[in-house]
C-alpha cells in the first residue's frame, strides 16, 4: 500500500487517500478512508464501505456527498474504494481485468482490518452505495454475508435487465442478446433467494422520480413476499446528489444502530 495523502480537517475527521494493491487485478486501486476525530483514542471501530456510482470515483462520497462528518457523528470508519467507471462491482465474466467483487469484499476488507482498528467481523461491517454502487452494496452484501452484517442501496440499479444499453454494463457482461442467462444471474433482484430472515440487515431507498424507482419497488415487493425483513423508504427525489446527501444520513444511522445492537448481543 502507498499512502498518497493525508489531510486533517478543522471540523474533526481525518481523511486519508490510499492506493491498495489488488493482486486479482494486478494494479493499485485508489481508496478514500475517513476516520472520526476520536479514532486514536478509541478501541476497535465498525466500518461502512461506501460505493460510488457510474462515472464517479472514490472521492465522490466525500467531495460531493459530504459523508465525512458522519464518521464523527457516529464514530465509524468510512471506506470508499474506486470502482472504476463502470465495474458494477462484479468480477466481470467478460473482462478478466475487472475483479472488483474480489477486490472490495476480500482484498480491501483484509487490508482495512490489518491496518486500522476495526471490529474485524461481519457484525462490525456494512456496505452500501448509490446507483451503480447501490447495486454493488446489495450484490456484495448478499453474496458475502460472512463478510458484512448489513447492506444497503440508495437509488440503486437493483435490476439491470431493463437497461441493457446503459452505463457500460454490456462491456462487463456481454450483451443481453448474447448472454441473457448471465444478465439474469448478475442482477441483485435475483439474489433474494440467497437471503434468510434477519441474517443480513437491509436498508433500501429510492426517490419517487428516479428512473430506478420501479425496480426498487419490485425488489421491495419480492423481499416482502419472501418475508425478508428490510427497511424500505421512498420520498420525492431524482437521481442526484441532493437526494443522496440526504439519504446517506438515514443509512448511516441505520448501520450505527445495527452495530450497537450486534455489539450488545455479544
């Protein structure tokens, strides 16, 4: 790992920019880490992994979403990896250079637990994101329930199949015409059968004017039919930072409550 920069901000939290080696992709991946001001005086802390959307970078949640202050407010570590322009946080079956599922849920988690004071088990980890990262939060959370105890999505592309020509997804999966089964297998809504009640704490939200609103409602309905407890919120809003900056406050509160209850139960 190469630490590229470290900045202390006057309002308390500590922001670090790292380059974390991915052996799976044979490259270093930029990662932003935000530590609460109390980090050095505290013991092991929970971690929330925040995933950015299509076309953004690891700095998006900190620079555009003002997420940093939440680390101080809830005494959590925020980890924001770079997911590339259009990885969708898959290990791509069409492009072996894209292994972002392996990077985020194995390599990065191992690195963070080794180099920071973390609660290094699933009850001290949550993952969420926006748009492409909302898909990633649930994709990784559901597929790696041994790693994360809670997962979320805001304005997430939780069913990719209605959008086969968008956001470079065909570069990672091949076209839907060539690989329809693959598109079925690589979409979040079809992972519901991998969930058991209360095994993974879930929070999902989407603005009512968002182009992903209908697929989020469909996911909510499928979870409800399967009797999988989850928090589902909708409110007026479109696919933009005004919505996400508000949404993340509710999500971090949800995860903080989960961390506290899981710790009390030990």
